[in-house]
C-alpha cells in the first residue's frame, strides 16, 4: 500500500461523515437556499464549527466558480493556506517538545517521530519528561527499544525540568541531531501544570537559546471542537508552533482542521492516520481536500 493509499484509507471516516454526503448536493448545479442549509448542517456535523461553517458557506455563495464543487474546493484550500512542515535548526541540535492533555497521544507521537527522523539518518534521543505517570516513562522506554534510540529518564515523581536538562545536555555532548521531549499530559485549566511547561522551555533556552525549534501540540481529533479550546490555552501558555492531530483515522470530525486554522492560525503539521510506525504523515492541504471531494 502506497503513501497516498494509506492517507486515503485514514480519511475514510472523515470523508464519509463529511463532504462525501455534500457532494451529492453540490452535483445538482446551482446552490439554492435549501442546498446551502443542507451543506451547513453537514459542516456542523463534521465539527467544522458554527463560525467557520458560516464563513465557508458565505465564501462559496460569493464564488464566481460555475461548478459548486470547484467553488467549495477553492474556498477550503484558501482557508487552510500553504502547507507548513515541521522545521529543523539551521545547524546543530533541533529540539521538539510535545504538549497536550492526557490521552492525546503525545508519547506515541514522540516514538513515531523518533522513527521518522532516524529513518532519514538523524541521531535522536527521547526525553521522558512525563514524570507524573510511571506508565508514561515505561511506554517511552518501549518506544526507544522499538525504534532503537536512547531514552533519558528519571524515576516516577522526579522533577521534569531535571529530565529535560539531562536530555538536552546529553544530546549536546553526544553531538546528536534531534531531541524529542515528551511532557506530562495536563488539563489546560490547571495553571500550575501549565507553568511547569513554561519552566521546561526556559531550561531549554538556557542550554540552547535558539530552541525549542517546535512546540507541537498533540490533539486527539476524535474530540472535535473541544480541541479548539485546548489549542487556545496551550497556544497562549507555551507558544505552540504546530499541531499534531492523532487518531484521524478513527473520526468523522475531521472538519475541525478548518476551524483550527481559521480561529487560531496555528498550522496542522502532522496527522496520525493509523497505529503503524509510518502512520504519522505531513498534513497536505491539497491532498486532504482532494480526497474529501473526490
């Protein structure tokens, strides 16, 4: 199965619950008021959100495209904007921190990213910054074994800042290319835990002033619009540079991607579309919209 086929399979639920149904409406030609209301309802059911759904509908109505499907495609692509991939430092060590609430898939994402980077020849270390759960430390160690990269960890309940310090200093001393730091899952409403994230990033900057390169917010795509509020709070507290949407193959709520972009202007950089090591993909707007509207 090729990369596009895997991507296509991963989007099945989103497509079937989203624009797949809208296509039969749009293929009818001109958009009358009844069709517009049907499309708005489909957008809302796909967790696009009220504000963004209204925005999409208005833009489609204003479009000069004669073909309704082409009009919708153009609006969606303009809304998503240009693709933005994860970036690397110009030279030396690149550090990524993964943040988000409990159960969003941060540790799994860290493992998959380690696999991805190692596959391209980069030397990687994982940092077990989630010291609140012993299971999280064990899980990251298992990923380290599976992928074949070292994991820096302390005992359960240790200071997460100390783990981050040791991870970064190890990466610098060994001349590694990438440090991936997993952090404790935390509710975005807990101020003390959010402050700990700020502390972690201060430690990184003391050791490497130009890092972290990316603060990746990992969101469970199955929670739909609830992810928007999470993204708002984390973005304010930690300077999120990109979003990773996990469990995308298990949701019909893929429309939340449009709301994230319009309301927060934070790019979705990666999506998880399966449980395999290679099922973490760069988000490609054209490929995404084309598949939805096929």
